[in-house]
C-alpha cells in the first residue's frame, strides 16, 4: 500500500458522509474531532491539520469509502468493505 495519500477537499467529505448516511456529528465523534471542524472543512472555510484529515480519512475508509482522483476529486463506496465493517460493528447500521 502506498504511503502517498491524495489531498482531500471538503466536498469529498460531504459526499462520503452522504454515501454512508453519516451526519457531521457522527463523523466528528468517530474521528475524535470537533463537529465544527467537519462543518468548516466541508464548507472549505478551513483546512484542518494533516493529522485531523488523516483521522477523518481513516474513519471513512474503514467504513468502505474510497477516495478517487479522475478528472477531479471524487469518492466511491466499496460495498464489500462497507459490509465487512457493518458485520464487525455488530451489524447495526442505525
């Protein structure tokens, strides 16, 4: 696995949450950051510290999100990985 990570933008975080059905507060709690950090990042009002972005990335990727870069930044949901996470989390998707 490459140690190089693509730069994330706020719109990718918004899209990733949408694919997962996660609220900003749920993402913030799972990543251990303030909800305001997620809000400001998604609105592109603030670029979080690299370690904060990595915490957010880790939460989303663990749940099946794949960040992609075609003609522009994007996201997709890996259903197999998402299913593995759901099973590991007790299967509760509430």
